[in-house]
């Protein structure tokens, strides 16, 4: 060591801040991080054996990243070069590489390049360094407070071992303070310093895992307190509170803490935990997060995670955001907390995610033409029949009629899955009934799009009126039939029901709703109907699904009755068009009657 280096080291040990003077010089002096440098751990063995590969130390300030690098510098036989990514450019990197090449070529000596704040390297700097790390000219040791998987060149990360350092435990911080107070060379061991237990506890608590913050506060308390008559420097709780008043919170608006905390906040709201919601909100506000960013995320959540379970959620969050803009801080924290608590306690539904299923269908569907009856009829209704067959919903009972609105290739496709929470629970049954009526109308060939006209002839007004009237009444007729059947059957919640000729499920699904503690058997005559019912049934809980039985008609109706367990007897048998094609209707009724209770 040269005279200049000795002089610089002496100044560091005597005049530098306490945190710099007390920096550990060996692994035995290093406190904390036992998970990575404890006895027998890989990093400790590598340092002791001087067999290091490229490393990246990642963790919050004051956890020992730079200290570990300096311990390596003291222990290694390799040439050690230290640079700071903020203060160094491509020129300094090239100089370090040149030195490393010289040491390697002339002395067969390895070179370790320590880069503090390695995440601050720009692309040019990282590109200049990468080839020399790859070919082993330098061993990289990087230190960063940011997640290296996001902030550091992927090629550098892939060639390095990542070690994550955690904030120090309270016991570790007590040891750091004790070491500083007892060390006679670098600390305050030559002074008679006494700390109240509450004062030391306050310093440790407010330091929040940061050894540097603790030592800085301890130094300020000691250096600004005069000794009494007997030479004792007494640090009371009041002095400690003046030395470090605000808890150190790691929160970089572009770093991990920013994204991790907002993630915890959003997940707490989604999980309907108002206590955790307030905690993470307070943590962001305390750290200086922009409330407008928080409101933006809450507006997204109001649609994504609350959605139609509470349609007013978006309006309430928006109103709170407007209130915040008018009021400002600090009173603006009231509407901020109000919006967060409203979302945390609101019923949840993510049914709006059905939009992305629809988006996927748009990307993948081969046929996506607008059905003819939904096309604009103002321009070419008479020429090509655009808009023909459209049923105007307001002309029907409850302002609704069974009509197909999806393209032909997507008939029966379900995108929206309403939950059983809040407002959606009120509309869920109605949505299901509408779908069933639409499906029944589709199976019967009504309520679907009329084909586009490829030729043209003069209109026949009488025929047109008859077709329009016939088609428009079909959806309403099916709903009327369904309601009439169940009025007559009057099933009880515990009943077992057989739906004969279930077909599209018009009666089956209503039966499932009417007998939640009972059960439903759906007898269909074709494999297509069987498959359609089973595909729809998967959206129900398994215990609520109808038992679908497929059996084709044969010459005798009695022979076509499917095999039903002998101990099963039905409370009600319902059906539509069951006897339409039967000659001996009495025999059919008698055969079915044998399955009744």
C-alpha cells in the first residue's frame, strides 16, 4: 500500500462519517444476511476460496451490498476495480477492460470489476461491458436497489448469480449499534456514551432495517449532545427522536417497492380486505406516491374486479377523484380512503373479462359477417333485403324477443358469465332465460337471420307482412309456452323432473332453476341436442347439472324409453311436442306414467 493510500485510509477511519468508518472489513465483522453469507453458505465459501463468478447483489439501501463487494476486494487475490455507473461512462469501462487484459496477459491475474448502481448503466455502457464478461476478461460484481430482472441487461443477468439482500432484522441492528458504541478505533468506544433503552429502541425501529440510517442517526445524537460533569454523553429518547424523526421507507416510484406496493393494494381490494387495503394505501401515501396514480388504478379495478356486481363503483371512484382534485392534500386523503374502502367492501365480479374472450373469437373466427337482419336497412333494404327479418324488441312484452344477434359461426357462444353477486345476481336469471329462448328459437329455425338476397323482384306486400308477423311471434310464443308449462306443473323446490324431448333446453334450464334441491333429467332424441345440453351444463355446479339421456325413437315408443335407474321416480314429467308424431298416444302416456311417483 502506497503512502497516499495509507493517508487516505487513515482519513477514512478518523474523519469519515460513522457509517463509512464502521463498514465491515471481513466476513466475521459482517452482520446479518445469514441466508446468503452465513457459515457454509455458497457465497461465503466462494469468497473464502477466492473462486468467484459474476455476481449481482440486489436489495434496499443499507443492507450490505457495497460492503460485501469491499470484503471481496480485501479477500481476493484478483485485481479489483471499482466504478459507479452514474459517474462512469464507456471511456471508464474501456479503461477497466484494458487494465484487465493487461493483468491477465502479463500476470495471469483475474480482474473483478465492481459496478455500484449497475441498473443505472445505459445500453451503450452495458453493450461495452458484455463481451468482456462473456469471455471471462472481467468478473462482474454489480450492486443495485432495483430488480435486476427488469433493470439490468438480460445477457448480463443470465451470466451472473443473483443474491437478494433483505432489510436487517431488529436483532442485527442492535448488534450494529453495539458494535459502533464499543469499537475504540472506528466507533465511540473511547467515549462514555449511554443510551436509554427507549432511545435505542426508537433508533432501531425508525431505521427500518437500514444499518446506514441507524448509524447516521446514532452519530447525529452523539455528536450533538454535550457530555455532563463526569464526561458521560447521555442519549435520551427525546434526543433520539430529534436525530431520526421519520421512519425510513424504501419507495422508489420507478422501482420494485412502487410496483410491489400497488400490487399488494390492488390484491387486497380484490380480496375484499378493507384493513389491508387501508394499510397499503397509507404506505403509498406516506412514501409520497402520486394519489392520481392510485385513483387511476382504482378506476381500472372498479371495472375489472367489481364490474357489474356494483355498476356504481366506477362513478363513486370517479367522484372521489374529482373531490380530491378540488380539495387537494392533506384533506384529499379522505376521498382517497373512501374510494379504496368502497371498492374493498363492494361485491366482486370479473365478468367484463368476457370481452377478451370475444376479442379472441374475433381474431380466430372464420366467418364474422353481420347477420342480414342486423344490417342497415336504410340504404338497400329493397334491393338486397338488408335488415329484413329484424324484430324490434320494443314491440314485444318486456321489450325483448328471441332473436339471434351473433354471426352464424358463433351461434350459442357465451362470452358474458354474470356472477351471483350484487346487481349481476338480479339479472343473471333473466340473461339465462333469454339465452335459452334464443337457443330454442335457433333450433326451431326461427329468430335467425334471413339470407341476403342475391336477386331482386318486385315486392309482395301481403307475403312480406305474413312472414314478418310469423317470425316476430316465435320468440314470444316460446317464452309463453315455457311459462305456461311451469304454471301447470307447479314444481316444488325438492321435486325430481323429467323433461321429455328436451331439445334445446327451453324447459330443462327453467326446471333446473325451479328445483334447486331436487333434480332434472333431460331426455333428448339426438346426439346433437345431447352435446349442446352438456356443453351448456358445464357452466353450472356439478350437483346442479341435469342428467342428459339420449335415446332415439324406435317403432314403439315404450321401447325407446331410456334406461332410468329403477329406484328413480319423477314428481313431474314435462315436455314439448312429445306426442306429436305418436299414433298410440295413450300407450305413450301410460309408459311415461310408470316413471312417476
